[in-house]
C-alpha cells in the first residue's frame, strides 16, 4: 500500500469531514454550560443582575437566572443555608452575618466587587435646592441627629427654597442602601418615625416624583427626569454632585461599592453557570452594562484582582 490516496479515497474523507459539526468559533461555546443560576439579595443590583442574566442566557441558552431581589439583608442567610450561591449586596456583610455563614459552611464567603455607585439624594424636579450638608441630611431624616444638628429640619423654608413641609421617603430595613444611609448620612442614628419606607429604590424615586415636597435617596442609577439629584458638601465645603468622576475619585461623600458574595469552598472552583456569569460580569461587556444602567464601572485593577481570585482567564485587552 502506497502513501498516496486515490481521488476517490480523498473525496470520501472530505465528504465525511463535511458532515461533521464545525468547531465552535467562540470560546464560550466550546464547552457545555447549562443549569439554573440562583440569586437572592439586593434590590439596587436587581437591574444589573437581570441584564447580566439576559446576556448570559443569550450566550448559553441552557442557562437561566432565577432572581429574588428583596434586599441585601436576604443574601447572607440564603448563602449560609446553601439556598443560593450568588448573593448581590449593596453593602458589606456585617460581622454577625459573616460569622453565621462561617458557622454553617465552615469557611468564609467570597466577596467580589462588581460595580461602583453613589448614593444620591433626590428631590422633586421643580425643587430648586442645590446642595445639602450631611448634617442637614441627618436633621431631615433622623430623630437622633448624631451628626451634630441642633434641631430637626421640618420644612423647605428652613433651607431657603420655599414654603412647605418636607415629605421623607426611604428604603426599608432589609435594604443595604438603608444600612449605608443610616451609617454614613445619619452618623449611625435612628430614622424618624414619619419616614415613608419602600421595598425598592425605584419606588422611593417614584414617591419623590409624586410629591413636590418629597426627598429620598437611592443609587444614582435610579435617576429619572421626574427628580433631581442634589449636591452634597464635602469636608472643605465644596458642593459635589454624584457622578462617575466623583465616585471614582472618592470626592462624593456617599460613594460606595456594590458586591456579589459567592459561596466558594476553599480549593474548589464555582460550577460552570456561576463561573460563566462572573466571567461576564468582570468583562468589558459586563462593565458596559454597568455604565448603561447609570452605575460606575470598576477600575481595571479591581477587575484584574477579582478575576485572579476566581481563577478566571486574564482578559486579552484592558477591561
């Protein structure tokens, strides 16, 4: 038998090869990624989680995201109980929440930054108020006034922007946004009893839009044409508006990081659906969704550090 193939033999081989499925063109389809993704936690992150989930499902039709967004406080117990592997939170876990996870699982939860945000103070679109100090914010929302105000601020007339009672709108206590606002804007004090509470950020903003005397707070990504974000005075007395630039620089007093906590046993890798989800989140496409929804994309160094921690492949171009 010679080393040369006849024309008939070559045509036969070519015909067989032509019938075989083509190799995938994209790396993400070179291995099967199927299964349901469970996410329990932050309402602030709900829009991001939904968009990331939609994009992941477009890449991997066998993956489906099941999203519960009742507030950051719901993430730690669900993670500790093993009900979910993904727990979006608009704040860090408290020490007691972390300790409960360790007691149940035997190891610490893994915290992954996914976006930056600014906690904005919103007023009605016709309210001409330009800026507030954190002491004034505390005097508006708090009973305790631990930031130093001598008296509560009850009316807009006190702030020089007209006559009328102030109507206060807030997230409820299950929210990480509520916790950060309480700690940073109220100096750890207590909310007034007449503050209207809502389970979601969009509901807070909608309530402010409906009431000319309204004031509330939410992530800056929830800004709509019906409300205005006011500036906050920094320690030097400069009025600083929430923006991408002031969030990245830390100049805005209520800048924060948004997290995704994951249940990742030491020495193991996340299941493929969760790993593919985080690969997307920490990619240029995932961070573009962050920008589109009005939040602030992560700096390159934060993305690189998180990808290394999760043993994800390095990005071939800057995030």
